[in-house]
């Protein structure tokens, strides 16, 4: 049996050998992008730097060349002039073209013209969208392999393509690569990118795009952990001429801090923590997150009002509100040390009474209570009455306040300490 098996062996290689050869040849044809590269580079060399002609050539070539399979090669050539080796270098022995982003002039107008080439190409061959996104993510990871000028051009181009919707803001994830962040490459690249993005659109459009991909709160990650502060971010981008981006990030941080403050406040109130502890906590948060007293008094008001299940009957809700607010007036008084904060509180009370219809008649009672509890003082009340009120329910509330305002004016003029009786 052993000798029989040995006799059979020589016949096998001829069959599998032939099959193997065919497969290898197919494989070479299928995965060798050199021929594709030569065709593209030859075409680009013939069109020269006329980008209209380049767009037409690319449009026509898509019918003859396999863009789907060689998307990476195609985009490597259009950006860098030839196929990129890992790390972002151009292989020395490769043919290359100067009709590419990296060899172009470093200015916004030229990059806008190149952006049009990519737009037309991707609109014509929709399936290239994903390949292009992958290409840009790869290029961002290769940033250290490019010269400063090449990085600047790529940043401008990326900003324009983000603005016109050819690219999705999720590509920015590549900039959070640890090595790029550590060496300051990410932040420098982001400056050029955001400048061209905001130049095409505005900061609001940028904010919408970032929010869609949950990147609105991640911009500070462009810096190493020890520099991830609003102050550092703000200084860096303001000095680079991007004040609106600095303000946007500051605002985002502030919104996050305010939400956190409100959540914690409500928990402290529901636990019944002593006011002195709550006041201390709030003051620390104000200092730490640079939150104004006006903002804080508005947060405290809405927190105080949300801790109660309000009666739906108009005649009972006023009584319930006075009892509840009397209890919390020391907390509110701690954060109405400025006239502007008092006015903010008055406007919040007006808004609340208007939005919650069964509170309409309680407005004056609440204001008088806060006046007696030294949460509100004469001047802001008179200013509110004269010209600082909201339009919401204005005629109803001004009518309610008429007698009290007259009493305040008399008391102020005659300096009389009269007692005002709530009807």
C-alpha cells in the first residue's frame, strides 16, 4: 500500500500547478495598480494644470478604468502626485505628476478649484464617496510624513470639502491620533482646516456638522491631556485668528457645566441639603466654570420650580407657590447681589407665569414675596415695569403690578417704610 501511494504522487502537481499559475496571473492583474497609475498620470500630464480639463479627463476615464478597485490609488495621485507608501512618502521609483494638490500653489483659491475637481468626480461616480472618505482619514494619519506646506494645502482642501458636504466631519477622528496630538501636528492642522471651513460657511454651520457626529464636545482633544483646558484652547485658537471657534468651545463647555450644575442642584434640593452647603457648592462651580450670577439665578429658579408637583387649580396654586418660594428665598437671595441678576430673575418669573397658565394671577404675589424677603429690590422692579419686561403676558402682568409699583415709588420718594398688603 505504501508503494502504491508513492506511485500516485507524481500525477498531482501537473494539475494543481497549472491551476496555481493561472490564479497567480489573475491575482497580479487584479491587484497591481501600477498600470492604472500610469494611465492616470499620463492623462494628467497631457491635461496640464488646467483643472477644468483635469475634471473632464477624470470623468471620461471612469468609463474605461476601474475606479472602484483603484480608488485609493486614484486619490493618492490627485493629492500627492503618485502612490503613497505607508507613512505618507512617495516611492522613489514611482512615476509621479505635478498635477496634484501637493504640487499646487498654497492658497485658498487654488484649493477651492481642486475641491471642485473632487466634487465633480464624486458626484459623477457616487461609489467613490466612501473610498474618498477613507483616503482622507488615511492622509490625516500620515500628516507627519508631509511637509508643512503640503499639510497646509491638505488642511485648506479638507475644510472646503467639509463645508460643501463632500466630506463628513467624522473624518476628524484621525486628528485625535496620539502621536499627532503629542507633537502639535493636530492643532496646527486644525487651525488651517477650520479657517477655510468657516471662510466657506460660518461657525454655526460648522457647529451643526460637528454636533451631527458628536464631535462638538471633543475639540479640546486636539491637545495633550495636560493642555486640555478652555483657557489653553481659547488662547491658541484666538492667537491663530479663530476667535469664533474659541468662543464656540467656551460656550460648549459652559453649556455642559450649566447642565451638570442644574442636575446636581436638583439632587441636593430633593435630598434636603442645608442651604449653606448648596450655596457653597454653587459658588465653587461658578468660579471653576466661569458662570455668571445671572445664569446661576436662572438655573436656581428653574430647579426650585421643578421640585414640586403643582396644583392645577388657579386659586390654590398661588398659595402653594408662596409657601414653597418663601422656603427657598434665602437660596435665591444669595445669588441676586447684582441688579442685573434681579432683573434676570424677574424675567424668569414672568416667563414661567406666562408659560404655566394657572400661575398667571400669582405673578404679583411672587414679586412682592421676593421684595419682602430681600431677593428683589426697588430699582430692578421699577426698571422691569418701565421698559425691561418681556412681551409675554405684558398687559396682564403690568396691570397686576400697577398698585405695587405706585407704592414703591411713594415709599422711595417719601422714604417711608410702609407695609404693602398683598390682595
